[in-house]
C-alpha cells in the first residue's frame, strides 16, 4: 500500500556470557488501512501504527500526535487471513477483534509477516502456548495441570530406577562383605584365637556376626524389593488415573471450546462484523439492514462524485466515438429494412437464436402501455419527465419485481444514448457499483459477453453477473414520428467455464434488461441544420433482476425505489454531458 513505512529498530540483548551478544531488529510499520467500524459506517480508512509490539490506530496521520483511538498488544494476538478476501486479515486478542484490509495482497502479506514476527519470537500466540502445555485451558488453579502430572510421573520413574541401581550395588557389596566375614570366622575357628582389635574394643565373634549380617542384609534386600514391587503397582495405578485424568480434561476442553464458539457466535450476532452474511435466518433487523445498505450506497456515490470532479479538474480528453460509430453505421446500413437485422453478428453463432428471441420479446414488452389497467403496473416514482412503474413479484421468496421506466431527455439522440450504455470503456463512469468487468467473448462489434463483479455492500453478499449485451438499430413500425430507434438488450446466460459461485465469494445475479431509445426531431425550416436543441430522446427502460440470494423483501423494494430513479437520472445526465460538444450521431 502506498504510504506504508517500515522501520527496523536495533535492540541489543546481552546473554549471560560476556563474550556473546545477540543483535535483534524489531520492525515498526505504519500506514493507512481500511478498518471495519460498525454496520452503519462499514469500512473506514484509518492510520495504523505498529511500534513496541503494540498495534494502534488513529483517524488520520495528522491526529497521530493527539492520542490513539485504540491499541492492542501483539504478544498475545492471533493474526488470521480471510478465507475469500485476499486483501483482508484479522487481529484478535481475546474478544477484541480488529478487521483490517489493505489495497493489495502484497501489502497484506507484508503486514502479516511483520505482525507475526512478534508473537513468533516470543512464542506467546495462543495456539503455541496451548500446544506447549498440552492443554487448551487451565480450568482450576489449585489442580495439577496435565504437564505437571507428566513431570511428576517422569520424576518418580527416574527415582525408582535409581533405587533399583542402588539395590544392585548394595547387593554386590553385601556379598563381598559376607565372604570376608565368613573367611575371618573360619580363620579364627581354625587357629583357636580371637582377633584383638586394640584401643579397648571388644573382640568380634565373627561366626555370630557373620550369621547376623547375612540375615540382616537379606531382610533389607527383601524389604527393598517389596518396596519396589509396591511402587510399580502404585505406578500402574497412577498411570491409569493419569489416563483417566487426560480423558476427562480432553472432554472438558472440548466442551469449553463448544461453549466458547457458541458465545463468540452469539457475540457476533449481537455485534455484527463484516462477515455477517445475508440470509433468511439473519439476526440483523430489517431497519438496520436497510441503514447499512443505504450507507454503503451513499459512500459509493460520494466516491463517484469525487472521481468525476478529479476527472473534470484534470481536463482529460474524452474518447472519440466517431470512427467506431461510422463503422457501425456502415455495417448496419444494409439491414435497415429488417427490424432485427444482425448488425454484424454471425447468424450461425450459438447465441444468435436466443439473442433474436429475447430482443423481440423484450421490445414487445417495452412497448406495452402502463396506463389504466396497465397489467398491474404501480407508479412509484414521478419526477417531471421521468416516471417509474413496478409490479411486485417473488420467486422462491426472492424479490424479482419487474421494472419499467419512461423518460424524456433533450439534446441527445437514441443512438448516442444506447452507445454509452453498450460500450464497455464508458461503463465504469456511470455504473457506480462496478468493481471489475471482463469481456469473455466478442461475438461481433455489436454483441459482447460480459462477466461483471459488483462491489459488496454490507451486509448483502457480493454479486456478479454473466450476460450477453446486444446493441442494434430497429425499424420502428409503431411510432412513425420517431426519427430513429435503437435498443440495447442484456440477458444472463450460463457457461460451464464460469459457473455460479454462490457458495464462495460472489452470488450470481440473473437479469434481463432492455433500453429502448427513440429520437424525435422538432420541425425545422428548410435549409436549417439540425442542432441539439431540436433533439429529444424518449427512453423506455425495462428490467427483471433476480438477486440470486436472500435479502429482506421490504429492504430490496425500498432500495429499488430510491436507487433506480437516481441511476436513470445519473446515466442520462452523463450522456448529455458527454455529447454536448460533439457532432450528432443518428
């Protein structure tokens, strides 16, 4: 990430030897990361500082001198990467979790490497600590831990082995002394003398002492062997108790893990984080769901406006469409008499039968009226020239309300309106939720197959869409006053090489959309050139979108009611701005 800074601070740690010293380098890291705040504000940019094994965050670098907003120690922290998000990692200490995101995978790996260097060097990560002590938790402070039991058992075995060794040594020494005493007793008896020890000591009866020593040592050795037998029996008994204790602790620890997981799950439900997914059993109330989605969409709109201002300030030149349009005109000129001419598409292409059928069907659908008794259409937005209608419809519990919008825009032609809707190089300018777009196949100049990934708006899951898009000029036999009629039709398809990933990162959207545009020219005097002031464009926009995943019906309808009018006004204003200083294209 741009702006990340890494410093290495030298730390000299002297060992017990006066001749040796280890030089240790402790990393310091600072920079801007996205940090999850709450379900309303979602991800926010924060200035993160790593120093002295402590991770701190500030609202901005300028506020770093005013005191941090939060800090956690890395010595007991667990750093974990996310399963699907390649730019995200989580730092947790007990119940405190920081959800962080970088700009790229490389930046994430860099942060993780530095953060893990702390609890790796101190061997204080929770997992390592638990493995080292062969126990996940210390249940009672006044009971022996598993490791202490193991140490006690090992010490007892060592002492028993020492006793057995000393017994063997003692047995050998007793045998030697016994032979010596027996030899002395025989010698005294043979000579009929008594050994004088001097210094006033009484003479020894070697015969009697020899017999007594033999019995005494035999008793000592027998008793010692008996003690060893008892110890071995006790050892077996302790081993069985030890195994039972291990099993009891294992069951207790498993139960503790279970309750801990349930507690964490309950806490995540009470204090939702970025991984709380949408679903019919979601614990997030509908009003909070709506607030979160609305806040996410507002943030995307703010980013779009900022990019538009920067683009305007930099005076970037607009991409000229004259050459491509003239080429399209030549390709389509031979097909003006055919309402559904191919416009360059190969009729033997596998998609052509579907494209022909869907375009015909959707054009007929768009031309249907919405007046009194108009097939159940309900007016939900009326803003001057723009009117929007919908019908409430659900499939398998998911809202797929068909939408129809009618709008009039002055100063642009139907072809221009469809051109900017179809061409991929302009899509990022007006489709604000677009994260990534790939052209999978160029069927013809006027037909493309797209794979689009849209930004995730928490708490809804991230979405993608796979569809063909076809632009063409049609012969309008219904409205004779229309100067020209153009359409763009989009329809979802399925491909084996790009299957829906509804169990992974994205949920697949299924859509059918048609944009029908008609050019009207005001009456002009002979010899006068048509200007943009003489133009008006009638727009009919119809869509049926299956979101692919569950979300509250009331929330979806509220979002549609707010976002569809904004989208249509934003798009038409964008086309008017792009065309205002360019030649008219019919």
